[in-house]
C-alpha cells in the first residue's frame, strides 16, 4: 500500500476525534471571540469572524498540525488604541495591511525567528499564559466578574472571589457558581473514571450536555426560567443576516498618517511574535512531536488576516489557549481547526438559541483547567530537574510576562539565557567568536547511506537554526548520526529538540543517534540538561552518559565486559601504520570479550601540532589473533588511492578475484605472504561485507569505519564484522 493511501486512511480514521475536538474548541472560541472583540471596542461578532476565517484558511494553507487560529489576547491593547485613534473603518484597513506584512514575512522566511527562543523561556511564557488564563477566567467561573489592570491582581483576588462565592445571597449567582464548580470537577476527575461507555463522550461534551439539559429541565420540567443569572449566560450572538448587513466599508484615505503606520507595525509585530511563539509552544504539546512549517503558517495567517479585515474581523493569530484545549481533546491534524470554524458558522446560523442555554462559568471551567495544566507545579519540578539555572530563566520570563507583557517577557528570557550561558562556560568569547561561523557540517556516507552531522564550537538557541536546517533536509525514515564531540557547549534547548527528533525518527522508521557527549559534563542527570566540554571526562564522576549506558546494556546483551574508564596504556596500538604520525591520548568506553581477543573502544588521538593540531575521536576494533600475519592495510579503492599509484604505492592484485582488486586497495611490503593470506574465504568475506579500514601489524588487526565516534547501531555492526572475520581467518 502506498504511503499516500496510508496517510488518507489515517486522516479518515482520526476524523471523528478531530471533529469533536474542533467542536469543543468552538464552544470556547465563541464566547472568547465575542469577549476579545468587546474588550477591543470592536463589534462583538468581529472576533468570531476572525476565528472562522482563520480556521478555514490556516487549516487549508497552513503548515502546523494541531494549532487553532483566531483573535489573540495580545492584540487587545493595540486594537483598542487603533480603534480609538483611527476609527473602526480605518482599523480594518490597518488589519488588512498587517496581514499583507505577515504574508511578506512568510515569503521572506522570517519564521526562523522562532528558533531563537530558548526552551526554558518558552516554558516560562506558557506558564505565564496559563496563569493569565486561570486568573482571568477563575472569577467568571465563580460568577464574580471583576476588572483589574494587572494580571497579577486577578491572581491575588482569587481567595476573595472564593470567599464572596461562599456568601452569595443571590440565587442566580449561586447557580452560576455551582455550574462552574461542577464543570471544573468534571474536568479534573472525569479521566479517572475508567468506564468505557462514559469515556465515549469527553468531559467538555458532558459539560455542554448537562448545561443544556439543566436549562431544559427548568423550562420544560418545572416550567420555570433558568435560575442562572442572565449576565452569566452566552449572549451577543447576531444572526447571519445581521452579519452580512454590517459588512464594513474599509476607508483607505488615511493610510499614510503616522498613527496608521504605527498601528500597522504594532499589529504586525505583536501578531507575528505571538503566532511564532504559540506555534513553537504547541509543537511541544503535540504528542507526535511533529515539526511545523512556520513560514507556511505565517503566509496562511497573513492571508487569513487580510480576509478577516475585509469581512469585518480582527487580526488572525495562532492562539495558545485554544490550541492547548485542542491538544487536550486528542486532535491530531489541521482538520480540527477547520471544524472549529465550521461549528462556529453552524452555531451562528442554526443554533444561536441553544448556545444561549450554556452558562459562561461552565465554559470558563474548561479554560481554568487548561490554564492550570500549562502552569502546573510539575512544570517547575521539571525545570529544576533539568538544572537550577533553568529555574532562573523560567521565572524571569514568567514574572515579566505577567507584569509587563508577552514580548517583554520572552525577550528578557532570551537575554537571561545568554547571560547564564556565559556564566556557566566562564567565557563570552566562545559565543562572540563563533556565533557567526558556520558550525554544522552534514554529508551522506556512501557505505551505509547514513547522514552524518558534525557540530562544532557551541550549539545553543542562538545558532540552533543551522542544525535544524540540516536535520529538516533529512527524510525521517533514514539514519542520522549527530556528532557533538567537537562541540564545547550544548544547551538544554538543543538537547530537548534532539530528543524530539529521536522520537520522531523512531516513529517514522528511521534511526537518530547522538554521539560525542561522553566528554561533556552536566549539573543534573536529566536528558535535557545543558552540557559543556571539560578537560576531565565525566566518567571520573561515576555518572554514565546515555551513550555509556547504551554500551553497558550492549555488554550485558552480548556477554561482554564493559569499562567506561579512560586508559592511557595504548601500547597494543603502537605498531599500526595508521598511528605512526598521530599521537594517541587515551581510549575509553571499552567493550571486550572475556578472553580479550576482541575489544572495541572509543579513542581520542591528535594529528598535527600548534595551530594545525586537530583532536579526533573515533571508534575502533582490535582483534588479537595470536598467529603470525603479514603486515598490510586494506581500504576501499577511491580517487586518492588511484592517485597514490603515481607516487609509487602499488595496489596488490589478488589472482582470480578481479572484483576484489577493483573495489579494494591492498598495500603491504610482503606481497607473497599477503597474497597467500587473502585466500578465497578471506577475499569472499571482504567482497560480501561492508567496507572498513582494516590493517595488520603482524599479530593483530585494527578495524574501523569512519574517523568519528560510531553510533550504537554501528558498534553492533562493527563488532559482528570483527567476530565473523576472526572466525574466517582462524578456521581457514
């Protein structure tokens, strides 16, 4: 079956869940759209128009997977100023122009800016947004509307709101608060009820069903009006005829004024940054860890904003709160965004009267629960486990986002991260000298088809875009090896993204290995912890890296001895021609058979001196045969080997093995003994196996693939190659 057909089947299979997720999000998007528009002093329906246009356009043209688009919290202040200074009609023009600028940002590939936000700062921003959502909606959930200038004030007021709710004398407010409390209880405890029939209907749907059922119970059963106070019921939903009649007539007359241009730039800046941050944040929430095409999403958001402006809607951005709800309800693709828009249209056209039966506190309970999940104490615990310095970045971003705003908060997080990186490495020069240098090299190895990626100097949020650019070019069903052995510092943002790549490649049938971190130190055992290269290896601290742990497991599986210890005694390598012009520093991560006839190890050696000195780390196999062998070296025949023939180095031909002589370059002094050693069995073995550099020092063999550390998969292949070669030689 073709991959395309599989994709269609997967899409259709996931459609019901995405449809329901879109339905739940639409129930939240409707009152939020109305509320955000009213807060901006725009017509209430303009927020819903933005959600509808954004949902349809971005779901079709966008590059993200589980995001929801619509009006954003961050734009309320700017829109409020724009409407008061420009007027409503000119503000629609400003929205259209900001959409054009967003579209241009997408075409100029400015989505790469999203990669410059450190992971801990994004977590701080998410937690701040969670607290903002929780703080503002908690009071409505308990039927206590308040208006405060500072977000922190909303949080401080929570105990007072709870106290007021306990002393309500108004029946309408009591029932409204009970609706919010019961709804929040359903959200918290519903997942713990393990009943297969109940689980068919998700928690938010039960909230909607019970809310509407409650309304009909009083109306039909008791012949009474709904006891919940009317101010806490969904309202302000115009008919479709009224919406069409009120389509705006954009006024382009003042587009060259300073206030107009300022509004356009402010709208573009805030909507662009809010969307970039939200897309990256939602990618972290995506259970499948997929990578969004940010530039494609920017283009789609730009087109959606232009359309929204012409139809009388607000700016369209990627929204984190509704996207979080979307993920929580099990959405798996962009169709949930489309269905959220479709349901909004259906609500307006057919079910506007039924929607008015749902109390706002019930819907706000869903948002309060979502806000709590974003700002859960578990997030703080996770940050602390990654590293104590991550807590500083996290809280700086969180506090400034709460106190000042989203943009200030994330910028402060970026600056704090950079300062901490300088302090941790005790060097600003590492970053200032190398930040503009290309530090990533990638090529495809011909022998096994693997992609090899070498990272040098440092790798952090400042230059992650270079590594990402190369990794994005690799199909997810291929093999990738990322080598950090020449990298002095790797931050937590890189480690987290690398972990996401590993999960993604594993799901798609590929292989993603990370090597070269054995000589790096961390302050915690968390896999996302930042790593810095130390002159004293980490193995001295009795703390194994992921590579060392994998090799330890490998040793148990294959009944081998394993030692992570650094060893200076490398006399057994001295007589190999490969090391005649190289200085061996040490070997480590040694795997060996019980009799030590075969041992595999990582090795560090250097070649050249002074400014030309280059430190190399590689993985090699040593076979001690205890029999007399001719001295030789065997390599795959390539361009350099052919050229070396002109310098007097001759390839030794093996009779009756023309294919071997064409493909391999065999050198040695004693031609007769070498020809005798390469009998039919040995020659056939090399012809039918992968290429390795093989050389003999008359008593033992040295075998390796590339002059780099091998991945665990390559270690298994190399060890197996050595064992089988030993059997062929000793049994011959």
